[in-house]
């Protein structure tokens, strides 16, 4: 017998278990009657199995949970898939657009009319502030703030000074409507003829299109020759599309001499962008290019303990291998997506991998640490591969130089049986002889003629010869090794000072590695000229070369009171106090002593630098004479009989093109007693002596004080 239709069933208030309750509710029933029936059904204490089944379905239908949209989706009236229980999971739209996904009970949508009215009030207030500032000519560097804003919309904290090249104050205020779009990457400025001009923005720093073009041209003219692995024909927009991190790294490096005050403003937002990019997985090999540049010219830091360069170098190598740069022809094996590389893309990957290894080796050598390089089949002699794997002569020559530096490190400083990794005196003598012959072969093979590769080659030779400071004074080859060290030191400094390109002398644009090797060469001269060895060399030539070294270190400095300036002052003070370079009466006998022995031995070839700074600390700060703050303001002249002289910078050819006039505030410096037995071998050198006018951990509301 067929059941009756739902509409024909009697509507009686029967007890649980009646047939009438198992049928669907009538479409004509009122909501009140349905709610009453469900309420009575929940109060029933007995029922059949059929009732239990219906109850479970009813519970699912009655308790779906409260669905709420996040603030951003509610503002746009869009569907939201945010999950609040059991764990809060942001919605797809906020994740895709990188928005803050949150739910607030007191959130209210902001209508377009009220938002526009509020922005109009801000413009009126800004015009009023501009009028007041124009009426008072004593005010310099105006800071424009929309103080009347009470909404959650972004606040334009300031406008760049160079924005005036496109518009006056009225046009700048009128363009604020355009500045509110694209805050994280691109925005538009309105020119006086009502045209929209493309600009780039990071944090509170906004660069106009012409300023970006100038910075990129400056980078490729003066900085790129040190590591020529990018394509100068590509536009800044193409670099920004491929990787915003690479775009802003290039711009920040270019500001080191072009506009140091802009570098101060870029430091904090660039650091935030860097760590945000590194947190993303998987990475692109374009990010490896950005890390190569950033490890070559690190951002100025407040202390050596916060220097991330060596850590970034390791990340650079790990990311490169994770995405398969060391196997460029088998990139498919390192991704789940289909990869088809064209010949030019394959060459770019090989070139990037070679540069990545060269940069990692220089970072390791300059910081006195073991390298994380990986020289394999991909970087074998260029003639052994197909044309896509062949490197240019310049890139391949520099790669061979760094491979030689890697051999020196592994041969002389990687003894597993020694606590600090040093080989024995006899073994060191034999290994140094073989490495010296290999260096001569490499020099003949490259046939360099005063280019940047010559500087890198001389630096590799200095890296080899600095091992003489670990020799015992009683060894047979001690004097021979010291003479070889003298020749390598002077040849490196002469090559560095005399390198010329079509753009002129690029010493002031030198990389961090070249600066570190110049400092090591300066301490080498100091050590040799302040010992028994001084009678064997030209005293006048050594003194003049040391003075040029001091000027070179100061010229590479970006800020008035940064680490290079302070190390130059340490060198000058040690030279003056020791009386180095003065011809002394010596005995006619051998006269060999242990004055050149090192106490710090765990930093490979850079142990000399760390040991010399320790000795400066022991000699000067223990006597209360180690105030570098006042000394840097009045640099010490090594040859002057006066304690300090502000006119010691005499070589204008080495003077930086633009130095900031504002002095930086240092902290207390070393402090405490020196202890050669217990110290952190990575972070101690001049830790806390530099206090730059920004903090890399600061948020987007960065305010710079004390800088012009």
C-alpha cells in the first residue's frame, strides 16, 4: 500500500513513534508550529529506532555552527571560508592577497562616501600644514602627517624630497589619492600635466621612475663590474617583476655612494622584505642572485654580532642546491612542475651557480670561516661541456681564483687532529711550496692586466701567505716565508690602489671582501714594520704604503663612524704607539724573535686581524685610551707627532665622493679584561662599537634621527 502524500497526512499531536511524525513537514505549516513540534520532540523521553534516526538528522540540521566572515570579506561583501574552530585558519582571499584575516565583533563596514569624505578632510589638513611650513622658511625637511585620520587606512608619514622634480606642493598633496593604492610595490604620482607617473615603494620609501633608472644605471656602472652576472639590458621593471627582493637590493646597493641617506631609509624595510622572502618555500633562483649581491655589499650594521652575512651565505648555497642550480640541465628533478629551459636560461643558471660559489668562498675567507662551496662537474673546465655550460672568461677566471682559495683553506686550516685546524710547521712548509707553484701557474694561465680579477688573484695569494704568522721563529724557512708575505701584501695593495676601468678608479665602491683583505694587508704591514723584519725592507716605502692603506679603508667607509672607519683608527693608533716605520739600530746577529706570533689562531688567515684588535684592546682600553668615538671624529695621522689630526685625510683621489656629516653614537665598546682563552670567535670583534642611526629589526614606522 503506497503511503499518503505529505499534504494529506493528519496533523495531530501524537506521541513519539507515530507515523505522522516520520513524514516530512507540510510546506503549509507555519514556522511557529514547526518550532513547537521540534521542541516537544526534544522533550520526549522515549521513542523508537526510527525516531532516533530522525533525531540525529534533525540535530545536524539544527546545529550547523555560526558562520562568520572576516573583516576584509565583510567589507567587500564577499563569500568567506574562514575557519574559527577548532583552529583558526585564515580565508583563501586574505591568504592570496596577504591581508590580515581577523574577526571583530564590533567591526562595521566603511562606506565609500564616508571614506572619500575622510580622505578629503585629510587633504584639507595637509594643505593647511603645507601652507604653514611654506610661511616659515626656517623649517627644513618637512614631515607631512595626516593627523586627523582616525580610520584604519594607511597613513602617509612623509613624502620623499626628490618628489619635487615632478610636482609642486599642491600637486603633491593632490596625488595622495594615488599614493593610497599599491602601497607594497607600485603606485602612481600625478605630474603637473595630469599624467600618472609610475613609482616604486617599499615601506615609507617611494622612488620615482627616473630615480629608479638613475640608481640602476649607477649600480651597473660602478658595482656590477665586481660580480658581472646580471643582464644590464633588462629594465628595472623586468627585475621587479622577476623578484622584488632583487630589485630593492640593487637599488639599496646603488645608494651607498649615490644617496647614503636613502640607504638609511631603505635598510629597515629591505631587511623585512629579505626575511619575508626567505620564509617562502619553494624559492626561485632569482632570490639567489639577490643574496649574491647582498653578501657582496652587506647593509651597514650596528655591531658585528648582528652581521647576518655569513649566515646569508649559507642560506644562499642551500637554496641554490634545493632548487637544483648545481644540476642546471636536470632542473626537472627538483620540482613537481614541468620545466623546459631554453639555452639562454640554462646559461644564466650556470652563471648564477658559479657566482654563488665565488661569493660564498669570499665570504668564508673574509670572515675566517670554513667555506660552504660545492665545486662539481657543472663548474669543471669550460671546454669539457656543451656551449650552454660554458662561462665567460671573466666569470670563469674568478671562479678558478676562488677554487684556489678553497684549496688553501682546506690544505692549511683543516687539520682534524689539531684543536684549531692548523697543520704542523713541516707540513705547512711543504704545502705552501706546492700551493705557491699552483698560484704561479694560475697567474700565467689567466694573463691578467690590471682588471678586477687581478685584485682577486692577489687577494688569494695574500690568503696563502698570511699563514707565515703561524710559523715557528725557529723554522728554517721563517725568513723566506716572511719575505713572501711582504711581497704578497705589497702587490695586493698596489693592485687594489691602481685598478682602473672605463668608469675610473672604483676603490670607493669595493666589495666587503676586498675591504676585509685591505684591512688584513694593513695589519700585515703593521706587524712586519714593527718587528726585526723591518731592517730588511724599504722603510720609507712601507710607511707610505701604510698611509695609503689607512686612507683607502676610510674612503670605502659609507658612514662617518662605521666599522671601516673604526678599524682604520685602530690601525693608525697601533702604528703610532708602536713606532712602526722608524729605522732602528739592530744587532748584527740574526735578531729573530717571537714578536709576530699570534694568540688568536682559530680564524684561519684572518686570525691576524682578530689578534691585532685584541692587542689594541689590551693596550689602549686597559689604559683608558680606547675612545674611538672622539678619535674617529678627528682621525689619527700615523706619521704625526700630535695625538690626532683632522687633516690626516690628504689623498683626495681616495676620498669618498659623498660621506654623511652626521656622527653616529657608539656604545661603550669593549670593556672588561681581555681573555684569550674564553671568547666567542665569531661575534666579538668591535662588538657594540658601532651604533648606526637605524635598527634592522624596526618596523615600518621607522624614524631616523641625527642624519641629514
